[in-house]
C-alpha cells in the first residue's frame, strides 16, 4: 500500500537539524498557539517545508 499524501500537500523534513527545543521555542513558558507560530516561523525561515 502506498504512503498517504500529506494533509494539504505539505511535508516538513527535520533531518540533520542540530537546533534544540530551547533554540526554537526559547526558555520561557509559551502557549500552544505561540508554539505553533514559532514552529512554522522556524520551518519557513530554514526552508524546511516542501509541497
């Protein structure tokens, strides 16, 4: 059976990344919505997303 296509057609590859969770999110407590914003900012900034 073939692998399912990613929802929305996006794929993200974190292979070979050396950043820690603190590098991405910082040391302060954040909300889940802020976490999502920071993840997408990181992914877009490092050009990790593919369509």
